[in-house]
C-alpha cells in the first residue's frame, strides 16, 4: 500500500472516529446535572475524549501524506501542515480539559462544603474557558490549513472552492463569536470539515492505487 493510500485511509478513519465522538459526547448540562448517573456520564465523557485524542495523531498522519502528495514550489501544503500541527496540539489540550479535568472538578465540587465550593465553581469556569480557547485555536487553525491545502489542489475546482468557502465561513463565525463551540457548534464544524477530509481521503486512496 502506498503512502498516499495509507494517508487517505488515515483521514477517513480519523474523521469517522470524530463523528462517533460527536454522537456519544454528552452535553455540559448532561454531565453537570447527571446526579446519581454522574459516574456513568463521566465514563462516557472520558471515552469520547479518549477517542478524540487517539484520532488526532491518525489525522496528522493523513495530513503528512497529503502534504507530500501536494508538495510544490509555492509551499502551501507545507504551511498547511505546520498550521494543522499547531491546531491539533490545541485540540489535544481542549479534549484533555473537557474529558478529564472537568469531571474531576465536578466531583470535587459535589463534595465541597461552603465556602470551599466557590473555589471549585471558579475552577470549573476556568476549565471551561481554557477548553473554549483551545477549541477556537483548533477550529480556526484546521480551517486555515484546509484553505492552504485547497490552494495547493489542482484539477479539483469544486473541492477547492468548498474548502475555501466552508473554512472561511468557519473562521469568520468563530472569530466573531457568532458560533459558540459547544457540542452543537463544534459538531457543525466537524460535519463541514468531514466532507472535505473524506473526499480528499478518497482522492488520495485513488491516487495511491494509480501509482501502485
């Protein structure tokens, strides 16, 4: 199997995993208001974010193969890879905060008595703020990378324009604060980007088969 086919498969698999993550990801209310079901919801939350973290290096492998396939003198693909790497690092921080730090803070908050509970509430809000900041870096960075990869594509006008327009819309909405990156907002971003990644993954697998 060629590197192009392996990279295309990595893109498709990582995208499928992220879609599964969004399907099982509990909302903030479901986690904080779980009551007696908190342990179960925390386990589901940890599973979702563990899968998300595992998908990140898989997605980077696809990005590396795509960058090598699109390499040209303009260096758009190389710039995209660097930007995407930074975005995925921020994504790992966001998933760690949401998947493992937040549930532990909620556990401590449930056991704390006043006035100590105020400190845990403040820490919960801080963790949410960190998660949102890292999520914005992930979304804007990955959208910027898609724009650069799309600029390096040749002979795929529909895919190029989809990459340009969808990513520009994502950046504008997130940067302006119009799109909040809760479960619904982030899920919309994942779906928009999934279309591009799956089509590119299929393109890479077809190209790899032709080379082989």
